[in-house]
C-alpha cells in the first residue's frame, strides 16, 4: 500500500468530499425523478466516475486516464489507484479486470435524507485476494471488508468499522 498516496488522499479529503457532493447533487438535479429509478449498480458506477473526477480535480499528482483498459487513477504518473464502490455494508464486486494488483480505494456509500454518506478504505490488493464467484454463469469476483481487515494492510480514510460476530461492517459518515 502506497503510504504517500494515503497521506495525499487524507490531506485532500475535505475538498474531495465537497467536490463529490457537488457533482452528485448536480447529477441528481439534472436527472430529476429519473435518478431514483436507476439501479443501485448503476448509481455505484456513476459514483465511482464522480469520485475519479473529484480526486483528479483536488489532488495535484493524480490523473484519470479515462480508458477502460487503464487504472481509474494514476498517482505521480506511474502508481495505479483503482476505485471500487458498493452500496452494501461488507463487500465489493468487480469483473476479471478487478484482479489487477495495485492500490485500491474501496468506497461504501448510501444516501441518507439526500446526503451522501461514505466509507473509504485504502488497501493494496493482489489477484489472489479476489474471491471468484465459482459459477460458470456469473463472472464477478468479490472482496469482503472482513478479508481486508483481517489479512491486509489498510487505512480507513473516512468512516469507521463495526465488528459483528462474523463479519466486519462499514460505518459511513457524511
């Protein structure tokens, strides 16, 4: 896990969150009532793109290549950062490309009374960390918060943890 990247993200978190909130509200306003009809999966994908743009705007050494075959963000031109989003409480999903090794921002989100609440954890993942679905009909791999907390170096950038009997759940903050 790139500690310099973590520090830069933490130092810019207030501005990143402000930019993200503004972009998210603009998206909801421009879509009107249609926003509520979007699937949670699509909202997560849109939020990931909004986060990329917000981070790129707020962090000097961060750029978003905007190509599906490249990482979501590049830090200092050569260090990759992937963003995974979920509206869930304990896991993220991704396709086969998600298995690329590198730094990850794992983002949990929910809207509470129109306000975007976030949980953000920074970690480094290898291909072997991702759990395959084990199904021939379903391509997605998954990553659980419990696995990260129990097996990998990580840094919580926003929110906190709530350890339950079996799983660890994210606590989102405004």
